[in-house]
C-alpha cells in the first residue's frame, strides 16, 4: 500500500504534509506517529520535529464512489462473451479484422469529501501554479470612501497592528472598498498562516473583533472583510468546487450529504452555487457555531448516512 513519511514542527503539521503528498483526505489514510517532537531548550536547542507515517487505505475515494458504476459497465461485456462461447460456431473464411475506432472514455471527476481542510491546502497549491499563466486583468474602478469608512479603517488598523505585533508578525494592512458598506483589509507580510488558522477560524475571529472596534465611532455600520494571502478567494473557489462534486455524488447515489459546520458566509456560497443545480436541494441544520449545509436529492426518498 502507498505510504509516505513526513515531518513537521508539530504532529498536526506532519500529518497535513503527508495528506498533501498523498492527495487524500484524512478519512482515507492511516496515521502512525513515529516521533512526537519536542521544542527543546528555549525552543531552539535540542528541538526535534514530529515524524509520522501516513498509509493510504486500500480503496481510494474515487474508486469507492464509482466502483458500482464501473462494475455495471463491465458486467455486460462478460455476459456477452459467455453467451458467445456457448453458441455453436460456424466455419467462416478467415478475414483480416478491421480495427474499429474506440471512442475515448470520458473520465469521471472524483467527488470530494466533506472535510475541506486538505482541499484548502491543495487549492492554494493549484492557485499558485495557475497564477503564473493568468493574464493580468484591468483593475476595477475603485469605490470612494465614505466618512464612516475612513473612520472604520483608521480604527481597524490601529487595533490590528499591535495585535499582529504581539503575535510576532510584522505586517502592512492595505484597505479598499469592495462595496459601499464593505471595507476589505488585506494583511500583507510573512508567516501569515498563524492568523488564518484551521479553515480560517482564527481569521474569522480576528475579523469579528476588528469589526466591533471599527464601528465604535461610526454613525452607520461598515462591514469589515479581513483577508491574508488571498485566503478568502481561495476558500470560495474550494467550496464552490466541493459543492458541485458533492451534488453529483448526491444525485448519483440518491443519498443526502452533510458538510462540516461552516459560518454563514461560507454556507451562503454552498447554497448559491447549487441554487440552479438540477436534482438536488440544500438547507442548513443545527445551531451556531455548529450549523451545517445538507445537500439532498430532490425526487424520491433518500437514505440517511
């Protein structure tokens, strides 16, 4: 079976690196911790990286989802061959067989799992490669700042810079109006992964606190959109692709699928991209912060997983 050994500062870092190398979600991988790792003295001397061995399980996600479809396709040729062997053979003159053109087989796209952590990392890697071949688009006409937006931006930056410095991050913050009442603050610097966090949880929390501070002295309300390393756009693309692939799975298997808990903004992305997707419908279940999107087949009964 396929396996890799990877290392990282923590066990989680080592596991993430292994999943990226295998290109598989955690549900399809067995993890063996070889070395826990240690910080050493003062976090410098004698520090050891964590080491894990990740082994791919026997059946890949793509094989599992499409095995029924594949076996159904292969069953018919087998039956035909058996019937041909039983039938009496008539003597015929030997002819040179004329090769028939075989149509190219359309490859099915794999359906991705509900956990989007690995998908986020893979999407970031793909985006970095695609960026080199992407043509530079003409910049959009900037939206003018209102008085409330100016006050909000000044207060937000004054709040964020000391917080980032306490986290050991020297950064610059670039502000721009995305809509008349939406102020985007882009954090630029090195080592920003720590402020993004797992699935953007840290970034979301920091955005919430920044919005509270930024609107203290404004007459209206300015929405704050905090971003780092273009994470928001990459996450949006990941969720859109995930939604389409899961909708295909739901339509094929006639079983509903529940995604991981998401914030309202991410749930709206899933609902929006599947709004016109034939054969499925979406709704949200649960209470915040564990509310999640469920994708269900439209016609007939579905089976609970």
